[in-house]
């Protein structure tokens, strides 16, 4: 059962401005990733449903967060169907993210008051997702869909929309500033944040510092 309400999740995503997107089959590595990100100020974490037995790793990671990282808000990503969403919600997911929009997943999440961040690639898809109750939509893949220009163009006639791009987002100001100036509420960040060298070397202090630097950079861009 989720430990955080939908409103708490949405508020945290908006406040922090970045959501790490990661998967690792090794529970110890997944725990270290989560711990470094949370210590660096990023407490909303998206663990993706991409590998065999990913659900088992997620379940163990959720238990770790409950006991060791009480501030962490763990959610499940790459969720395509209602059955998978139900499985992760039953394992403690505080929110569900998908690369596409599935009305059946929206129903499951709404029934349990769990935040659903569906994937969209057009203004029509964003509007349809909002009709299903999505408070934040995921523009995916962000760079391929049209980048910051796409977000700006969508928000002109739909200023109420809350958009979080994933894909094509880097850790640099040159990458982040155009996204936030276009009007996004947050960005999803995968291998640019949890990079291959960090995983290879186990450089968790480096990941913690990188997380802290990104949070500070986003605040600066926002003028906070």
C-alpha cells in the first residue's frame, strides 16, 4: 500500500523538479542508487519495469525505502497494462508511470488514489490523458517529440497542463534551462543521472553530489 498520497507525490515532483528513472536487477545496486539520490535531495524515484523479475527487485527496494529511506517516494515506471499496475501498487508503488496512456491503468490508479503519469506525444494525447484524471503527463521521448519547443507550443493553448519530459534531458544547464523555460513542471532523467561510470565504479558519493547539484541548478533556473 502506498505510503504517500497522490497530492504528496505531485507536490514533491513539482517542488524538486527531477525524477530519476532507473532499473537494476541487483537489489544492492538499486538500494545504493535510491540512497544516493535521496541523500542528494531527490526523493521521488521511478524504478522501471524493464527486466525479468523487475517486480521482485521493486518489492525489495520498497521494503528498503520503508525501513531506511522514509522520505523516499518510490514509484513504478514502464507500466503498460492494468495487471502490472495493480501488481506494483500492491507492492507499495506510490505512483505509476507509463510510456503510453492506457485508460485501464488510469482506472486502477484512480480507484486506489494513486498518481498516474502516462506517456503522451501529441496535444490530443495530453488532453485525453487529462480527461482520464492525469495531473502530470510524461512527454516521451522528449527530444524526439519536439523538445522544449513542443512543450511551449502545447502550453500556449493548454496552460493548465503539467508536463514532464523524459528522454533527451541532460544534467547540464544548457539542456535543463530550455526545458524549464518552456514550462515543464519536472524532468525525468535516466542514464544521464545514473550514468554507466557510476554503476561500474560504485561511485555513490558522485551520484549523491550530482543529484544535489541538479536540484540546486533547477532551483536557480526557476529563480528560487
